[in-house]
């Protein structure tokens, strides 16, 4: 079983950047597909990005494509999300998740972090 802890959230102005990290422990990180999801107040959780176990396949929601970059360091058990050109509508709690299949469906992910708040002011 893998434990996930997100960090790096905060308050940023529109157009700014943030980098989220997700530290994994307790499992074999390099075996898992990893994903980022987000949930804004009053909305359902939505897919942001995913990366396969080796890191050579990446998948993005159209809303963040070209602005966000997902990455992983299997030697350090770290998942990253570089977020550029942030918009107020990116405001949400961001979660990292671990699963066995590259998917945008949250039901495909078995382990979740506690989330980190990202707030983008206009």
C-alpha cells in the first residue's frame, strides 16, 4: 500500500505559476500509474493529468494542456505537476493518486493523498 502526500499549493495571481509535488512512501512507486485530480467547491472531482509508470506516456485534460506538465522521478518517489499560466478557474484542491491503469477516471485509482489547496486570484 502506498501513502501519498501532496505539497506546493498556495495563493498565486492569474498568469502565475506553481509547482505541486506528491511524495510517495510505503509501496513500489515505480509500478504505479500516477494521476492528478482537482476538486473545486461545489463541483465534482475532475481529472487533470496522468503519467504511466515509466514516465514516457502523459495524458492531460484539454483544459490544462499546454499549461500544465506532469512528471515523475522514480528514484526519489516523487510526482510533480508544473502549473503555468494559471487562471482563476484552476482554483481547487489538487489530489495525487496512484493506480494500475493510465486513465482519466478516478475510479481507476486506488490510493489518494489528502490534497493541497491552489487558489488563483484574478
